[in-house]
C-alpha cells in the first residue's frame, strides 16, 4: 500500500493513528497518517515564524514544482501511477482525472499570472515599486498562514491554493480522505523545487484537527455543502467554496437546438462531479423537447469502470450509489423523469457501480429542485419566464446565458448571489487564469494599504 505521511515543518511524519484508504471497489490501496490537533497547532506556529521567500524565488519554485508534479516519481508513484490510483480512490474516470491533474500542473506554473488580474491597477506589489512622491497604494497580505480544507471530487481543486504561495503566504493543506493523493504529490513537488518545509505542509487530520487548522491560521478556504456554507457564514476569515448550482438559461430569441452540444457537455463533462457542472437548464418556452433531447444524448453514455479510458461517468461503491439514487427519487417527487432515479445505478460487479445520468422535467422553476446538486450528471430542466425573473437563477456559481437580451445580462451581473456570468457559447465549466472562479482568491488574501516614501 502507498504510505501518505503527514508533511510538517520538520519533514515527513508517520503517525500511529493511520487510516486505510479504500478504492471504490473496496480494496485497501493507501494508508494515511492522521495528525492530532497539537501537531497541527505546532506546525502552523512554525510556519508563522518564517518570513516569505523572496518573490523571484517563489516564482522559480512554482515553475519547478509544476514540472515535478507532472514528471517526477513522488512517494513511489510516477505521474501515471498517481493518476490511476487517484481515479481508483475517487471514482472519477481516469481520463478526467488525468486531465484534472495536468490542469493542476498548468495552474501551478501560471499562479503568478492568475494573481496579476486581481491586483488593483494603482497598487504596487512591493513598496519599493511605489515611486510616486505623492504616495499611493501597496497590495499586501492580510495575514501570513493560509489554511485549506480541500475537496475530494477531483484533482483540479489543488490548482487554486498555490496562488497563496505566489503571494507569500505559508499554506497548510488538510486533504480530503476521498482523494488525498493530489495534495500529497503537490506539497512534495513544492518542497523538491525550492520551497521550504514551512512554506507548504500536508496535514491529514480528524474533525478536531480540522477545526484547529482554521483556528491557528490567519485565513482559510474550505470546501463543502450547504452545511459548511452555513457554519462559516459569519466568519470573515474563511472563504467557502460551496455547492456550485451552475445553470444554463436560454431565452426565446435563441434556438436551443443550436446549443445542445454545449448544454450536454456542461452537464456531463468532468464526470458531472464538479461544482461548475450544470445542475439546471431553464428555457423561455416549452422545455419538453429540450429535456427529451438532453435525455437522448445522455442516455447514450455507456457505464464503464473508472479505469477504462473511455469512461465518462463516475463510480461509487454500490451502497453509496444506491443511497444517491434513493435521495434523488425523493427529491424528484412531482417532476417528470426522462432518465429517473430507478436507472441511475449501473452495477459493474465487485460491489461498485457507475452512476448513469438523470434528467427530470419541471412544470415550473421550483428553486429547491433547481438547486439540488448531486455528484454525477444530474440535471433539472424547467421553463422560465420574465415573470419568474432572477429568483430561479440565484445562488449559482455560474450562469451561462444564451440570449440577445443585454438588459438581462446586466441584471445577472448585478445579482450578488451569482458568481460568474458567461454569455453565449461558453460551457459552465469554462476556466481561464484571468477569469475568477468565485471571485479571485486574492480578493480574500490581500488588501490595499496607503504608502508614501519620504
């Protein structure tokens, strides 16, 4: 089995308390060291005692880490070995896992490019650059240690927090037990490439240790469901990446047939497991033909084991897959199932199953259903009218609006609970360094201070 030791300020640490990590078929594949809260607090204290590396060294080390992550043997695993094992643990199809892992390497290499668009045009990153005799602004950190409670729905979540290293933070990562490999590989790659042990630490821990990470760090980013959003709603030091609830809106001046590929890709790409996958499609008109077309396309996706290069759908242990289908059946009450809960579980043998897509048509835009997000391709198709307004679209990470109505775009951009607005032919999962995910991470990490030199 692969040993995933903690990576603290003093190096690797193998604890007595270890947790066996299972694949989706129930095979033990890794052993994860679980550190106690005291180790967490001492490690973060050690991180706080060191100053940031100089900017040029941080930039060079991030470039080196990106290369090491994609090419080196780390923890006994080459890149393909890591991808295979991460896929087996998470149930994410291997091709999707590989693409996500390559995306992490790209994101690490471009971390400085990603933070530059967030910096105010009038602010200097270093006070020495502020040459104006009348003074100006310097963009500075809000703290020194940044904590991350990572998600386990794909490697891609680890492409974001290296931006904090670019800005001079020391970072403490608590990996998800659903997929602890990517964070372990990345922290090792960072250490191999010029970052000190204190700069990035890997702290697998239990709930007590997780709370201690938040308490000990200056700022934090956590991933989770609505319960996590609610837990930290009043804590300004914590930014939450919660449910995505991404949506597509097609207005009557556009023919949905011209956009069916975009709609289906937004639902099923990335295994349907990402926060940027479309959860709902709303149409200004009769949505029934659109719903049927979506269902026909998604029904052709073949259930395959995650290790099959052709696999598109995620896999789960059979009991978890059935529990998800049961939850969907309850949630879908009163809707018209085109691909219903009864066909979601596709047993693959060995006690695990692929999760087939689900499509349900709504008679009206019920907000509770439109925001029901599940970790496989699952979509709600609903009518939309001008009278319904923005209410069915609120609380969405992304809204792709296929419309010629510029005032509607203005309204979507003005709505505080909508993260991103993509107009036209852009899938909900579209990303680029210059496009914020849910705001720029640097919005949370940095502030402007006035500065004048004598």
